[in-house]
C-alpha cells in the first residue's frame, strides 16, 4: 500500500508540474497583458506595474520565479486586487464552494443511487420509465438552463427562496439543485445499468437459488459490486462539485472559487487564472487517488501491484 501511494504521489507531482508549465506558457501566449484593459493608464505607469510584478523580465525568468512560488505553495499576487494574493482569494472562496459542493455531493449520492436501484428493480415498468425519463432530461439540459428555470419559478414567481446570495439556508437550495442536477441523472443511469449487469452474474443466481431474501441478495451481494463503476466516476464528480460550478456561482452571485475564476478571466488576472486552475487540478488528482484506494474496500480482488499501478 505504501509503495503504491508513493508511486501515485510521484506521478501526481509530475502531472502537476506539466499542468503548471502548460498553464503558465498558455497564459503568457495570450496577446496583451493584465493591464491592457486599463485604458487610462499612462505608458510610464503601465511600465512601472509590469516591472513591479516582474512582467518585464524574460519569460524564462518569470517561469522560474513562478515555479519557486508554487514549490512554496505561493500562487502569487493578484494583478487586479492590490494587496490580495491568489492564496487569499482561494481561501476566501473555498468555504462557500465547499459547502455548496458537499451538499451537491450528498444530493447526488442520496438521490442518484436510489433512483438507479428503483429503476433496476422495476426494469421495463413505469418506475423504470419515469426514472429514466427524468435522468435523460437531467443529462440533456445544461446546468445553467436548470438554474435559470429554478430561479424563474421558485424565486421570482413563488418567492420561496432568494434570487441570489447566501443570507440564510434557503439560499443554498437552488444552487445545489442546479449544480447536482446533471450528476444525479448521470449516477442514476450508471447505477441502473451496473446493477442490471450485476443481476446477470452467476453468483447472483447462486444467491437467489440458496433462498436468500431479495433484500439480502441486493444489498449483500449485488449493490456492493455494482457500485464500483459509480465510485469510479465519483472521484471526478466530487472534485467537480466541491470546486463548484463556475457558471452556477456566477448566476447566483455566490462568492465562491468559481465566481473568482470567472471574474479573473474578465479582468485578465493571469495569476488568479493559473492559481485556481492548478488548485482544481491538484484537488482532482487527490480525489482520483482516494477513489482508487476505495476499490480495495469494494472489491478485495483488486490488488495493488506494480503492474496495476
């Protein structure tokens, strides 16, 4: 186990290094600069700002300075907010994004998996048809459309929830539903297909032939094995939801990481764009590692070896 984790951590560092390098040079290949939008700046002031943030240095020197900052967990200063670092921007937005993402993850697991189980147990019956209809709509409709419809119906017309902000717990309802809608549908479809495939296995036939109750067959033998494909996608899903949807946070005016990212693109805040991208990539890799380790609990037949790593 320790050897496997060390190998994976080494691969994660190499991958993160490649992401940092690619992100850095892509951002610096974009025409213009972070202060170009400031039309009222005199050339002397713009030159002074470039010198202050090291943008007048050769590109290779800027890259080395940025790598040194990353190694020290310093994502650099924001170009648009004086005295604010990218680390501070992420720290300020992370609590909101975490709460929103974790609530969405709970909804995905609490609704998506049971919906898939109900559909699989009632194959080709009306519950199966109803669940698959909802799941298909949830997958096909973009999250920003779901958010817009929810805002119009429940906030503007009915007035049950606020239209924006997080003044109380009701402010989380619409963003969480809009954020989790696609993934609830996706997990429901995946759970159904995986469970139906598991029902066809020989050990399930043997369990039923032994006279076990349907609940025992489902939860003791079928559900655990059928959840492996679901857990496979839960790593990226959790990372995606925990970091928040950029569009959803912007629509509901939530002060999370996603909204900071959108504003940084608008403001051409290079360090903020790179820092949030790197943070998201690191979180995604950590979640994938946790999911790989969960395989051992779900299926002891999976062995950690040099070949499997």
